[in-house]
C-alpha cells in the first residue's frame, strides 16, 4: 500500500494519499489546504485518484477539495450528516480564516459503504460526535479517524453539531471494536494504534468516560 501523510494549512491538518501499489489507483483523505503541494505529490507518486474522502466538513479538512478535484477528476464523498457544514463559513470567519467553496459531492455516505481502489477495500464507519457526519475509513490494518480520535485525545465537541457523549459512544462502538494492532491515522498529530489508545487515552480507559 502507498500511504503518505501531508500536514497542510495553518491548523496543521493531516491529508493522506493512499494508493494501490500495483494499479496506482488511489484516494485522497481530507485535502484541507495547500492544494498545489497535494496535487504535486499525487503526480510524483503516479496516482490515479478515484475518490476524495472528507472525514468531516470542517474547513481545515476541506479547503483544497475543489482544486484537488479539478486536477484529478475524482469522485467527492461526504457523509450526509455534514453536507450543511461544507460551505458554512461561520467557523472559519470566527477564527479569522476565509472560507473556500467546496463542490457538491457526487457520493453521499451513510456509513458501512465499501470503497475499493485497486485490490484494496476500505469500509466507511460513521463516528459522529465531533460533527454529525464524521466518519472513519477502515481497511488494510489501518483506520483514518479524522477528528474523532487522536493520539492521547479525542475531537473537540464544543463546536456547532458536536456532542461529547455521542463521540464517546462512537469511539466505543466503532473504533474500540477494532483490533489493538490497527494503526490509527488521525486528522491532526502523530500516528497511534487502537491498542495504545485503548490502554492509555484518558478519555477512553476504564471505561470510556461520559459527561453526566
């Protein structure tokens, strides 16, 4: 598997390029900024991008979507729960950023879809809580968790549409159901594993903590 992380934008979101080594068919997860860098690296790797997957609709994960889509002709896939977030400029304006329009997605996700690139298959897991339509993408002994799960932390839930208990339920029923050896590639920060987070993430251990 071809797998490369690009840390993009002022908020340092992780954009992932994933590809099948044989066919070079690939996908882009969360093109959040720095479109020229993303497109250049796609070309250097020789990838034919089939899908652009947004783990959620916040601008730091979506701002380069239009440019990457135009350059690759890829199908844009977003969960139905975050469609309204895609072009809501209230959050970027609140923290001093200019919103970048996101094109209409061709694929509306519900959860449990299987997406294939070459010989590789990934399953869409709906993990709401950070946002209503947050997803993780699971396959090939990896899971791309967006802003649901980080190394030693979880996504913030104080933004519009966020809910702490919903996120904890998502993590407990979706992500902690995976094997300990599964590698976690989050939306910000370093890689981790399900086992490391199960044992050491303060939001998830003994048992996952909920707000009263």
